[in-house]
C-alpha cells in the first residue's frame, strides 16, 4: 500500500505538523502511522512573521526564509521516517503546504513560500506543493481546502456534521446528511489571542484559555470587533493575516484603552467563538454534532464558549474534539495535505468548487520529482 507524508505550517506560525499515512484501497481507509511536530525557532518565526507585510528587500528575504523553512520540513520528514522505519524510496510523495505570506484571491493570487525543489533534494522523496494556486486560477478562493478531506474522513450519511478547524484563522466544513458540503473561513481563530498574550505576558499562546477564563467579556468591545465587513460577507470566502493583522486589532482597541488586558483576552476569545457559532447558526442551524480540530481544540475556554453559544434556546448540540472520531485535532490539517498529495498522484480533484467557488474540479498542486 502506498505511503504519503503531509506537512502543514499555518497562519499561527507556531511550527510544522507532519504525518505519515498508509493509503488503503479506499481512501476512507487511510491509516496514520506516525506524527511529528517541529516548532519554529524564534529566528525562523521572526523571519516568517516579518514577511507578512511588505518591506525592504523582501524578494531576497522570501527566498532565504523558504530555505530555512524547508530545513524544518526536512527535519519533520526525518522524524516520521525514523518513527516508522520506512525509507524515502517507500514514500510515494510528500504534500507540503508552504507558509502563506499573502492570500489575495480577489487579485488572483495566493503565495505560500516554499522551496519544494530543495525539499525533494534533501529528502529524496517526490514533493507536491502549491496546492492553492490552481483553484484560484479557476476563479476560486483557493481556500479552505480541508473541507474535501473532512468530507472524506468525517462525513456520515444521514447525519449533518460540522467540522471546525481553529488554527490562526478558523474555517468550518458543513457535511450534510445527503453528501452536500459547504465550507468557508469564519475569521480569526487563535491569531489575536496569541498576539495579545505575547504582548502582555510573553507567552506563545493562552494555554487552555486559562488567562481568557479569568477575564470578563466586554460586550461593547465585542460588538465593535464584530463590526467588520468580512463577517457579513457571503461564502465562498477566505481570509488570513492580510486582513486580521495586529494593526486591525490596534485600530479596534483605540477607543477601548480602559479595558484591562485580561478582559481584552476574554473578549478576543469570545470574538472567535461567536464568529464561528454565528456561521454555524446561519448555514447549519440544524446541526447536532460539531467536531473541533486545529490547535484551538486545546483551548477549553474557547470550546466551552462555543458549546454554550450553540446550546441556547432548548437546542442540543454536541461539541467534541475530532479525537472522538479517532483523529487527533492536532493532526487533521497535516493529514489533509497527505490526502491532497494522494489525490494529485492519482490525478483526482482536490478542491470542492461548491466550497471555493472555482469553475470546476481541479487537480491541485505541482510535482517536484526527487
Ligand atoms: N494547549 C493549548 N491551549 C490553547 N491554545 C493552544 C494550545 N495548543 C495549541 N494552541 C493554539 O493553537 C495554535 C496552533 O494551531 P494550529 O492548528 O497549528 O494552527 P495553524 O494551522 O494556524 O498553524 C497555537 O498558536 C495556539 O494558539
Ligand atoms: Mg500550526
């Protein structure tokens, strides 16, 4: 049976998640054999972060950062091979996302910096990269791409499920009981909570949401944060740090300097929770099972809030981690890129036009043979 590796580094800029899978005869039978996580050093993170905005000599800095990033990818691949005892010649392909530095589908492009040629050279494995551009070329958003994978592994006939992926940005997949699928980005996931706790407590993230839990949600600040056209926009839609960057928050907080840092954190947590649940209520109000994945699944203040927001007015909606479906929430996106590598290899479409808005099914990614 063929083996694939998936590598994901998302908007949180926390590090690289990798998985090694064995693909079964049917793709629902794919089996995860190993997982590895390599956090970015502060140097790598700083150079990737600095590229989220234009600046001096950025073409050179992009190329250098891509080379640094690929060393982290290669280290992650090495761990996966070691953990499984497999050797490079046994792996059909690596599916690698790259690091998004610009996502502007409205201008016809998205940029994930990467050096897949170097990764193929270092690992001696075929590399498939740049999964988003083809969908955008076909008029789509190029994102989110995970709903097709969610459909494949988490979809269930006769039951409507929603999968919520809470990375730096959040996206939802609505998997209807009849097989129909929708999905879109809902807005910020962890991006503002991470930035705020770094600014005030020098921590990378709010572990378990413990700091946010100690604060009070400031309702007028929350309303001001929610006053953002993206939240009202109809799908297909996708976003990133291009919109939800530090200055967006600074601008929003201008009139709220009297709100204490801990209350701001609680309110940012509520912003993430409410924009997710507003999207679920608007497009899947009949759902009874919600599954959470991405790093935000580890923030119980956030997931408790999502649970309570979905369970008002006599409703009964279960909110659980994808762990209950047998997939660790931290591995879902990397698994999706292993799956996308498989789809490319088999010359099968990787996008869902009804999600991204593309003109049709497209084979995603570009192959760099080793
Ligand atoms: N124990 C935890 N408590 C709270 N938040 C966490 C925890 N672990 C991870 N996270 C959050 O998840 C983020 C990483 O999630 P991830 O799914 O990798 O996002 P991305 O795809 O954007 O990289 C971290 O930046 C952090 O905000
Ligand atoms: Mg990550």
